[in-house]
C-alpha cells in the first residue's frame, strides 16, 4: 500500500496525473482560499456556469467594459473586499455591495476633507504641502474601512470581532468628525478667539499703565497687585527733580510766611509813622514847623526793624526761589512728557510682543474656544453635539450598513466555501503526512535491507577468510610433515 501511494500519487493531488473528480481549486480575487468542488465524472471545471440567467445585453456590456479596462461598479465592489467569482453566483447581491463600496469611498472622501482642514489649520495657510497628509489619511481610512466591511466567514458565530470592528469604527469616526465640526463653526470660533485676544491685550495695557505711574520721588514703590513682569525700566524719570522741587517749595513757603509777617509788621509801623508824621509843631525860637519826636522815633523803629529782620534780602531770596521753582516745574513738565512718551513706547513694545505671540489660531485653541462657546450657550452646545454625532455616524456608516444588513447569501456561500477549504486543506495535510510516513517507511525498509545485506556479506567474507586460513594452515602442516619424513628417512 505504501509503495502504491509513493509511486502513483503526484504532488498536485491526482493519481497518475489524471483528475480524481473531487479536485479543489482555490482561486479568489482577494487572496482568500475558496473551494471549487467538481462534479463526479466531469473533466473540466464548471466555474463559468452561473446559476442565474444572464441576458445577451448584460454579457455584451461586461465584455465591453472588460475590453476598456474600466468598470466603476466592479471598482466600488473591490472596496468591500468581495470575491467577484463567488459573487457571480448571487448576482442579485451585486448592487448591495456596489452601494456599500460607494459608502466606503464617501467615508474616505469625508476623512480626506477633514484632514485637509486639519492640515491647513495647523500650517496656518492653504498649502500644497497639506495634500501629503490628506492623501495618506484618505488611503489609510479607505483601507481600514475596507478591512472593517470585508466579509468574513463564520462572523455570526463570533461577537468579539464584530464589537472590535464597531469600536474601531467609532473611534475613527470621532477623530474624523472633530475637524469638520471646527470647520462648520469656524466663524464663531475665530470671533471668540479674536475677542479673547483683544481682552488679553487690553488687560495687559491696563496693568502696564497701573504698574508704571508717573513717579513723584526717585524711589517709587511698586503698586499693590503688580507683578515685576509688568514693571518697565526707564533711563530717567521725573522723580529725580521732584524731591528738589518739594524741598524748594517747602523752603519758599516758610520764607513766604516770614516775609508776609515782616511785611505786615512793617506796614503797621509805616502806618503809625505816616499818621504821626502828618502832625507838625512850631518851634518857639525859630518859628518854623518840624516833625515831632514821636515821628522820628517811629521812623527809627521802622528802620531798625528792616535792618534786624533783613526784609529786603528775604524778598530777593523769595523772588529767586520762585524763579527756581518755575524753572524746575518747567523741567518737570518736560520730563513728565518725555516719561509719558517713553512709557507709551514701552507699553506698545510689550503689546506688539504679545500680539506677535498671537499668530494663526491653532487646532487646540479652536477646540478650547468651541468648548467655551458651548459651555455658555445650551442651544449651541446641543447643536455642536448634534453635528458631531452626525459626522461620527457618517464615518461609522460602512460598518453599520454591513452588519445591520444581516447575513446574506454571499456570506453563507463564503462560510461554506471557507469551511470546505479548511476541510480540504486538512485532508491534504493528512495525505501529505501519509505520503511522508510512507516515504519514511520505504527508506527505513531500504536501510534495513542494506544492513542485512551488509551483515550477510560480512559473514560470508569472514567464513571465506576462515576457510582460506584453514587451507593455509593445513598446507603448512602437510609441508612440515613432508620435511619431517624426509629428514627421518635420511
């Protein structure tokens, strides 16, 4: 039996190179092993015979599209991963898988549009560079959806893979939907971000003005609530002359008070002098009129007061102080104007730096702005989530369409062919095992025969060698006996 198997069974599974009538052919368009069972006693495969009737017009159309090398429906069905050869047996399901392929293509186009929006927002402008991630993302989503909707045998018996595919589709839909939601609410998001940036600049301006007041002294304390980051540095401030002006004003005020007191006292004395000196008395000896002694005394008193209180010197000194105060006030006015100008320039530089940081609106900033808009407006919150769920549903649609449509005739045929292919493969493995075992048995028998033959040859050679040695010994003994006889005779 083993000799028959090893000498007559060919590697292709046929006996003497002829078909056995149960040959399994594995030909699929997408690389899956499907069995084609041949009828008993037939000499050619019957895969070209379709169960459903085809009209002459349909055949002509198929041949025409095959010659042109383009068939849109066939290309769409390719996106679903179906086997055209197996699907040809259930032609009425072609339209279903063609529509499913269109859904897969539409989902990939939506994903490409989503990535285009994401890439342009990340780059800050419309650029051809955004086409690279767009095309890559579209092909990735297209192949992933193709894998998700590709018919699998025995799917109804395995809930785990089904749930895994639905979860992957849901996560992918969430990722794809977010850029599209941002695109739809782009106007409101950009306006909200612009308002926030304007508020930031206004707050910075207010803090810079509050934390950099016009100094009144050379050492100005930082106002309460001001961080050092808000304090600007200046080369010169009005506070450097402010202290001198304050001291000078204080001295001038004190001197003015003394001058006023001295002036008031002198005016009183002068009034007494005028009143007293109006009266004249006649001298008896000369008969002339002259001032009274009281008038002369009051004039001396006024003269002594001016001398002792330095009224003229104080008045000149007060005039000099007032002149100096006027000069310093003019300098302070000019210095204050220069300080205000320098502060305004410093504030503008800080604001320009802050505006420079506010470049194009990024993706994360858009997402944050959208959440802030939704949190403050319940109607907008509901609208945003409705749009988001709509795009998620569109992205999950291929998987939902596939698994909510139920098990089709194609799925049952695929399951049957898969199970058949598994059985045939198992039989082929067992046949190959039997062939290998037969070859091993044959090799073992040949080895045992060779060992026995070698053992017999060795034993024969030993016996021959023993016989030869015995003959030689016998000859030597005879020769020795003859020599002994000759020597005894002599």
